[in-house]
């Protein structure tokens, strides 16, 4: 198999729901990191890019009909470059990385770009077609997150628990108490704030200029989702998803907007395009689980991956685990034998602090893992995330 190297990673700041990025069309948002990569690497002849693949979970609005293709055209990439959009819900961005990396490993490409985008603020309402002629009845669904057009057979077999309800299920089954969830959430916020103060995100964030309705621009250059908080404040938040529950807005990830992209190249392309590898991609795995326990999905995916690679979780210097909810993050860590406060895990904060634009997040955590591996001079990194309707995905990489 041919080696594949992550050579650069950029992302927009992550916007809050209805925040500074909410006025930007999804295809325009996806084009921003693509354009930034081209600007940062003027030595690359874009005609030599073999493929662009983006992850996107919604695909019901401005992100319909292959947003990756729309984005590359908007970013002024050559029209000859082919593009695809993949959907594994929360794992879409990581699936995009896997898709193009395998092309390199199989000798079908040398220079590719993987990315992901989601504007949850701009997710549209959708309606089904009427089932009978001249019907005066219809339904409307909000596509921001969660189920719509539910198959009644699937509902009867597996239920249609919302994402927060699955987090409550995980907390109950794996005995994750409220205090531990709030402590984990507080640590995520604290780590993210320290990372921002140290300038950790400067090399990966590309600023976004947002036109204003009354003229002029505002420049967004920092993630909007992080919040300063305390354990006392977190402990007072309500549990709206279940009576006597443990999941709150404070110990869950956000509903967010953002886009990210990375250059992945073979050794041949690294040399011919004068690129500097950050990490070598070494493997991927995916696995399924009960939909009602969606958040535990990374356990099976990680176990499958490390068995293939003949390593253990102790061998990883950097671990990025998407924090969909504190309950599922803690359950995953404990099932994998990793301490709640292991310093290798999300050392610059996770999705509880930074936010979770669904299709973008897999690229964000993979890119963050690669850069942190380089900064820390570690040997191997692991990135993993849970996926709606009961799945988990994982990928590994090595220092170069």
C-alpha cells in the first residue's frame, strides 16, 4: 500500500447557532477552507489535484446536490477536478478523509483534498409530498438535527430516540453520573480557553469576512461556542431531555456552523509539490451499535482499529475523541480503559467547548490530532467519534 500524508489542515472558526457565520451559504462556507489551502500553497498546480471529497450530514438545503463540487467551483479550482460528498452523519468528515486516502493507498490518486462542512443555522424545513391527490394535510420537518421521514418499521424495531435521549440512555446503562459529566464539560471549556490563549488554533483557523446587511464586514477569527463557566453554574442547568436526567446544554456539544479541509498526498506528490507532511495516515475502522446507545459507537470502532494495527490505546500519544456528550465520552473512555482526565485526550478542548458542526467535525478532530502530534513530538495519534443511528468511526496516524 502507498503511504498517504496529511500535509496541511485549515478550518473556519466554529460559529454558534444563528451566530456570525449563519448568514453565509453552506456552499460558500465550504469554499472558504478550500480557497485558503490554495492561497497557502501557491506552489501547487491545482490542475494536479486528483479529487476533492467533503463530508456533509444534512444535504437538504444549500448543501444539496454534491456540495463538494459546488464548493470547488466557488473556490476557483479547475473545473476538471472531480468531487464527491459523503454522508455518515457525524462521521461524514472522517469518512471523506478515508475515501480519498484510500485512493492514494491504492495508487489511484496522488494529491487529494478532504474536508467537511455543516451550517446547522441554515438547515431548512422540509415537507413530504402529499400522499393523496388534493390533500389538505401535510407535515413539516426541521432538518437541523435528528429524525425526519421516519420509517414506522424502523421505529418499532429500534425507536427514534433523539441525540440527547441517547446520551441519557448511555449515562443510565454505563452509570455515568451528573457530577462526572459536568467535570468533564468544565475541563473541555478550560482546555479550549487555554489553547486559544496560547495561540494553538492560529495555524489552523482561517479568518472569515462576513458581509453585514447595512454594509461593511466583520471578521470572525475565533470560535464562538466556548463559554467561561464553573462547576457551580453547570450544576444548576436543567435536564430538559429526561425527568431526573443528567444531560444538559452545558455537558453536551453545540449546534454549530463551520467548514474544514486538509491536503493529503502520496510521497511522490509531497516531493513534486514541495509539501511538508504533518502525519502519515495509518488506518480507519467503523462499527455499528444499538441506535439508542449511539454514543458508545467509538468503542467497537477503536477496538477494531487497534486490533488490525496490533497496538493498544496506551500506544497513542494523542487522542481526539469527539465530545458529542460528556456522558458518552466518559463511557467510551472507561470502556477503553482510559482515565477520565487522561492528558492525551482532547488536550485543546473538544466539541463541548468548541462546537460540533456535524459534517465538519471529523476533519477538525483529525486535523487537530495531526497538528498536536507534531507539536508534542509524539509517535501515534487516534481520532474517533460516535455517529447518529448507532455507529462509531476511528482513524490512526503516525508522526513523520
